C-alpha cells in the first residue's frame, strides 16, 4: 500500500506539472506580440530584400510580429500612402517608413502620429512633425563620396552625365545635392546634363543610351540607386563604351557586382540595408516598451567599392550581404 501511494503521488505530481506547462504555453500563445508595419518603396530589389532580412532578425530577437510591404513601383506614392492608412486602421503600434514622396506622405504620417502610432523613418525621409527615429545613410555625404571616388579614379574627368530617379524622393535628391556640390567645389569637371528616370532598369537603359548619344564626349556617368545603376551598366555594355566612360553607381546585387568585375561599372557606393532593417526594429521594440530611444538619428555605414578593393574581406561582406527568404 505504501508503494502504491508513492506511485499515485508521483503520477499526480507529473500530471499537475504537465497541466501547468500546458496552461503556461497556452497563455503565452494567447498573448499577442506587438505588431510593427514596415512600409518601404518596393519589395522587388535586392536592397529591399536585404532590409527585410534585417527586419526579420530583429523581430525574432525582440519577439515582435511585423508585416513588410511596398508598392510594385518605387514611384507609386499613392499606394504607399494607402498602406500607411491601412496599417493605422488595423492597429499597428509602430510604422517603419521609407517614403517615396517626402511631401505627399506628410499629412498621412502626421495623421498616424496623431492617432498614437510611433513612426520610424528608414533612409528616405518624410517632411512630417513627430518622427520618433530616423535610420539610414547620410545621403548627402554618400553623394559627396560618389564625386570624390570619381575624381580620385579619373582626375582628368571634364564632362559628367547624371542619371537620377524620382525627383520627389528625399534620399535621391540629397545624393544628387551632395554630388553636385562636391563637383562644383572641386572645379575640375562640370555636369553637362542631368536626367531622371523611373526606377525600372529597361527605362533607365533607354534613357542612358539616349544621353550617351546626345553627349558623345562624356567622361563619366553617375547614378544613385540599385535599379538605375543596372540600367546605366546595361547601356554602357550595349554602347560598348566602358573603356571611355567611367561609371559610379549605388547599391549592389549579383548583376551589378558582375559589372564591377567586367568593367561596365567602375565604383559602387554600397549601403548597409541589413543594418537599416535591424536598427529600425530594435528601436521599435524600445518605443513599444514606452522607453526613450538612445539616438533619434542613426547613420548607417557606406563603403566605396571599386575593382581595386572589391575582394577585401570587409568589402566582400558588404557586396554579398546576408539575405534569406523572410
């Protein structure tokens, strides 16, 4: 009887422990994780996929749930604003935004802030009051870095063509200002023509081809994001002028890195999109805990990568950044 009593007692204790663990697990599952809405310019390019990898890594670390969306076109500010409105209506506590149009998104974002949503800006700013954190490249300095890299590699440069993207987008405009100011300050070269094209590589290729035909004496072409860099590189390849025209572009993917190796592109200004995504989410976790962020403005690193230094260990990490299917 004494032995039977011990067996029954042990069984009861095990059953109670198992029931307790099940209740704890059920309770944990019933506690909703805070939701962060990440709304970017597009989800199509390598740049944004790498941003999403950073978002996912931080979300896992800080136990956050998130959505990651953007329009099909990096020029579709109307759809992006609708995504912001939908996120507010669905109860997002924090919105992370990379704005297509700095002006057009202002009232939408200010309405979100008035509704109690915390807003973090990633890389491309919006001219709204009450932004909690800004994370991204110093775009003006990145434009200056592009100019300095060009003039260092080709000090005899006289005539430059610029291929920009959406004129409403703050980060592109800041890069262009940084580049033009640095060229003007140096004084050796001049920008003979500046064009803008939608962030579509086929359209950029056609626009660049036309630019090269109008300006056959160009020494260099500079462009300011991943997609325009691809379009310019394809145009240089098509026109067979890589020996004559020096190209400085932005961002990186497998194709543009291949063009860096083969000579259609001479320099890439490479950003750190993984860090942008990660830092936005880690700061979202701080805001969700009702704590003050340590830095309201966080600048992420850039690297100037050319054929001469692209094989260094540090630059290889930047050129082939970690991505996965989120």
